[in-house]
C-alpha cells in the first residue's frame, strides 16, 4: 500500500472531530509516537463515542433496579358529581355520612359533591424472575461495552501509528531527494562548464537538468504528503488547525522477530472479550424470555385520603399481594424466544468469525513483518553498492571518462535505493504495529 493510500484510508476511518487548542498555548507541538497515541485516546471523538455507550449501558443497569426496589406513586384526583351512588360512597369515604343521607328523597336527588382523593401507593416486587435475569444481562452488556472502549482506543492508536510513520517516511524521503538534488546541482554545474568548453553536447547538459527538475518535482510531492500526514494527525488528535506538529520519533528497526516467536491471539484481546460477553447477553435474553412465563408476585400498600376540601376528611389504607401469570399471550412469547435464539446464534457466529479472522490477520501481519525484515537487509546492501557505484562514476564523469547516461543511471539507482530502504523500514514499523494490534494485549 502506498503512503497516499494509507493516509486516505486513515481519513476515512477517523470520526469527525472538533478542534481544541494546543497545549501550553503554542502553535508548535513536538510529539513522540507514544505522546500522539495518548492524546488521541483522550481527545478522539471515536473514543468518546465508545465511552458514551458505556454510560448508556450503565444507565440501563440503573433501570434494572426496579426488579427489587419499591415503586412509590402519589396521585391527587378531584371528582365533582351529583351521581347518587357516587355521592353516597364519597360521603362514606369522607367520614361525613349521616342518617338523613339514607332517606329516599336524599338518595334519589343527591346534592353535588366534591371529592379530593389523595392516594399513596407502594408496590414492592417479591418475585420477578425475568427482571432479575435482565439485570444480569445489563451488567454483562456494560462490561462488554467497556471492552469495546479499550479496543476502540487500540484501533485509534494503530491509525495514529500508521499516519505518524507515514509522516516520518515522507521526511526521510525528502532528505534522500534533497541529497540527490545537491548532487545533481553539482553535476549540472559540471555539465554546463563542459558544454561551454565544447567537451559535452547540449543533449548531455539538458539530460542533467531534466533529472534535476524531476527530483525537484518529487520533493514538492513529498512536501504535500507531509502536509497530508499533519492534517490527518490533527484530525485524530483533535487539535486546532493552526498547530504545527513536529515528530520527534524515527523510523527504526528496534526489535527482530524470529521464526520461533509464538504468534497467537491473546485471550485478553478486548474485542474478542467483548464479543464473548455479547454472546452471553444473547443467551441471557433467551433466559429472560423463558423466565417471563413464570408468575410475578408483588406486595402493595395503599393509603387514601378523601375530603370535600383538600387534605381533610376520612382516610383509609389497604395491604395486599398481587400475582400475575401470563398463561397465553397469542404466541408473542414464543416468537420472542425464537428471535432471541436466532440472535444467540448470530452472536456465536460473529464471535467465531472474529477469532478466525484474527488468526488470518496475525499471519498476514507476521508475514509482512518477516518480509520487511528481509527487504531491509536487501535494500541496505543495495544502497551500499549504489553509493559506491555513484561515487566511482561521479569521479569518472568529472574527468570525462564516463558518459552522462551512466551518471544518471547511477544517480537514479542510488536515490531509488535510499527510498526503497526507507519504504522497507516503514513497512516493518507498520507491520509490527499491526501485529501487536491483532495479537492484543
């Protein structure tokens, strides 16, 4: 994958973010890779979004407390009526009933009566099997979201590493190109002197100038790559657009993996742990639906205050038990259970697919790493030979013993060898980061 493709993919992966001001109020930030990853984990909106899902899951856990905590309801009802039966009942509840209220004429022609009913009801769950299972499910889901936060942080860290290494690669290539530009400027001056002296043809002089122009154009393209890498880092680190980032790291091979290294998926890899928990959540869903077939038992207490004027008059209370048993609900429960079992299978398949993909991703990253190691050795040897060859032809060219095309061929080979070595080291660093990411901690 070219540097341009790497940077483009990183732009697509990273979530949209809003800028923040640079630390210490400056416009230049010197960042190592570890510092850049730390800032991204704190400020990146993809990570913040994942953390908000944990908060949502925590809120659902709080909601499940209704399975064992009482529900208290306070209500106030006002009724104005001249209904004979209601009037008699309200007077009885208000403790204002009199003997005259039972006279036929009074009963048949009731006066208008006001009834203020202040009611306090407490409902205490005693047995609610599906709600208890739901609480376990909510706690498990919250833990799974916490693992997803950790994996999101690791994903952002990998993306930051790729862009950071791309930044370093562009800088190393610019160094190589600028060295070649200085070399070609010397040869162009030498060619101009030779042309003026009649020792070289105009074609030879122009060939040197064309090569110098190619290198200068290549430098411009690399400068754009640096700007693209800077913009990508600002997006991922959530930095203000006016900040200038100066990387302090280097492209380096700091460790060597041997064939005996054990390359396996860690049992603690965050996304796999999360998928395992989500599979358990799907299993709890089936258990909760099965538990909903059992009866529910609740205790309740209710007090009522009835009065013609609010907060006065007669009071009453009641204690009791309430049992509800949904014996048949038109196959709704059976359908929900069938759906839950299908979701459980889906979660299982997702988990198994992720494990298999992880193994393939580790193998691919390891192969890329080993290939990059071999490429570094080959490119280093090639660069040494290219430098020796260029130095020799350069001395020959200055004495008129070498042709212009020989010089240009050696110079191009030397520049290409430098950039091949830089690319191999970059691929090694990226492959190492990918291998650590796919292995997990």
